[in-house]
C-alpha cells in the first residue's frame, strides 16, 4: 500500500512538471536559462514582456523545481535546476529541444545578447 502512495507522488511531480512545460512563455524562459543565470529585468528585456508576467511564470517554474534562485543584495538571479536523476536529465533534454526552430526564441536570444552587452558597457564606464 505504501508503494502505491509513493508511485502516485512521483506521478504527481511528473504531471506538474509537464504542465509547467506546456506553456510557451515558460519554455522561452527556460531556453534562456539554459545559457546562463539571469535576473528578472534581463528576462523581461529578452521576452519583451512586463515584469508582472515574467514573475508569474518564474513563480510557476520555481514551484515545480525547474529553476532555482539566489539573492544578491536586492537582486534575485534565476538559473535552471541541476538534474540529479535520469528523469530530470530527460527534462533538460526536452527543454534543449523545445522550440528549437522558433524564430521567437532566436529573437529572445538576440534581445538578451543586446541587453547584456548594454549592461556590461554601462558597468565598464
């Protein structure tokens, strides 16, 4: 009886992860986080979305364990989770393959590159 309960908990976790992955905006965020750790402003700029919408999606991703966060002063930085088992490694592979031919994802990456280059240029002055 106990084993059935444990199996249903694993199934529940997988279900919520796949639900989180079923949203295009969340996949776009994850694709960016594959590249590097980012703060909300950087994600906003890359996706051209308001902070409230980005934060709502980050909350979902964090709640299912797909992203991690760390605080540095007033800034919160987000990164992709570190896979610890075969299922989690498969999830990372799904994220890598998702939207791979999407023009929107390519535009996100270009906007992020521009935002980061502006930020570094500002810091070096």
